[in-house]
């Protein structure tokens, strides 16, 4: 009887599972689209609802100086002294189904780790990314783990595991014989880290991936293949155009892995939305990208990690690949290409994705611009800007607070004190 009375009281206080609004009080707010933070601003967030199908869906109600934000009497106040509040970070190039290659080489992950192990790892990786401030990931390929990303995304959306919002690409597409694992006896047909397709069969593969749940289509426009293992174009321009056209009809966009000038040029001409890596791009191809509105995910942190795995140490002379990357970034910025934060996390440790933002600053962006590459600019390029990427009324309440001011010192992103996704608090001081 006593229990029943308590339940009735709770029901009266919180009709339909709704909770009171939350007032967040950091030292300052960086809104995700501007150059400087606003000192003393507060943010009012709608109470989260526990109704079915409404996980992480609470929105921002108001933002501004305290005297301009009307706070309901029952609002719960969260004090965040010493912090900057900003939109939850977006990483547009992740691999939840991979872990660092210095732990287990890529070939062994793809060929020897059971699918169930890889999915369990992905769940752990999802949580690590969320708690380090990344509330949205575009996951660019399961690397041999089939359609596992679709299920991981569903588990996050249903509240089964904590994780970022996910845009998934499923298997990704490679030209026959252009990807990996490679280098085995020719009589063996090994499973590949992505789906092989060529010519007109590309249509069916794009459609099957969309049917399986792909939000984006990923294609490898160039890879090391052929004599000497040089990076060469993998698809013809017509093949890339066919992929883009088929994806577009299905309401999805295409991103292209491309490191060579020719691969990048074909991808840009074919109409992809983003190019991944761009390591050997020059001013000419970056101007083409800028003119066609193709954004770049530089994946600086992955290149740095690969150099480390090959024996390079920070502070010593950089290997050619990193020098090339620096030149490419300089040219991309000069050409006016939109830079989107995309780290290739998975190549290096999940939870460490802020490394990309540190490197964006080291490679020449201001901290505020690097932050926009992971918030407002990323949301716009990923076509999520109606709901994410800014601290504005009506957007989803994906908000993080970091100790210090990341627009002055990007290293503040290493001190994440508060993580909210759609009104649900995943980390609090
Ligand atoms: Zn990648």
C-alpha cells in the first residue's frame, strides 16, 4: 500500500514521464558558429522525457544573458563553474568497429576477430567517444564487419548502450582487387574490408547498402594497388558518377576516400559531398573542391598515428606523408575549402578524438575555426544543421562543458566535465 501511494505522488509530479527543465550555468557559451564565446550566458534545456521513442530528444529552449532567459520555477539548476559550454562535438570520420593498429594490426582485426568481439568492442568505443565530448559520429565503414554499424546505431537509439548519434555507411564500396587484406596466395579468395563492385553492378550495391540502413555511401576513389603498390584511381569518373546518382535518388550523400590528386579530382567532379584524407592534394584540386562545395575531412590524427606506429616520434623530423599533409592543409585553407573535423578515430584510440582538433590548430586553423569544424560547419556539411551543431533554441540539447576556454586553448577539449545528449546527462561534474 505504501508503495502505491508513493507511485501516485510521483505520477502527479511528473505527468507523462516529463521532467522539469534544466538551467545550465557555465562561465561562457561558444555557440558553434561564431568566432568568440559569450561570457556569462546561460542555457535552458527542456526536461527530458522518458516516453517510448523519445530517447535523447530534448531541445534547447533558450540561450542568452541571465536577465534575458525566463526560467521556470521548477527548473533544475546545473552549476558549471570554470567551464565553457559548447555544442556536442561532431567527428565526421570514425570507425567504431576498429581499434588502434598498434594493438592489433588491421588485417588481424578483419580476418581473426570474431564479429561478436568486434561488436562488443564497438559498444565500448561508442561510450568512450561520447564521454570525451563527441555526441555525433559519421562512421565510415565497418571494415569487414558487414552491417554491424546499423545494429550499433539502433542499440544507441533505443538506449541499450550509451553512445553518440550515428550516421552509418555499412560496408563501404571498393573496386575489385583494390582493397585489403591483400598479399596472400592468388588462389585464396579472402574476405575484404569493404564491398567490391564495378561498373553497372555499383547501382545494386548502393541500393542494397541503403536498404540495409546506410545514411551515407562511402567509396574508395583511390587506393594503393597495381604494380609497386602506388596509389592509383580505383574507379572511372563514370563509375563514381553512377554511385553518386544512385545514392542521390535514394536520399543519401556520398563521401570518398581519396589521397591522390587524380582520385580527389574524379571524386569532386562526380559530385561527392566530402573527400576524406586529401593527403596529396594541391591548390588546383582544392580550388575545384571549393568551387563545387566539396568539404575536406583531413584525418590528421590518423596520419600522425600511422607515422608513430612506423617508429616516428613527435618532435623529430616528420616523415614525407606528414610533410605532404601539412602542405595539403595549407593549400586547402588557401583555396577556401570547408574543413570538417574528421579524425579516422579507430586507427587510434577511441576517446582520443580531440587529437584531430589539436592538430587542426597546429596545422594553422584558429581554435574557434577548429571548433566550428567540429560543430556548426560539420553539422551544415552533414545536413544536420536543422537539429545540431549550434547552441540555439530549437536545436537538440547536445551540449558539453569543458574546463577553461577552448577558443583560447584547444587543449581544454581534453577536460570534458559535462556531456548532455538530447537532454540526457551522460557525464556531470
Ligand atoms: Zn577511415
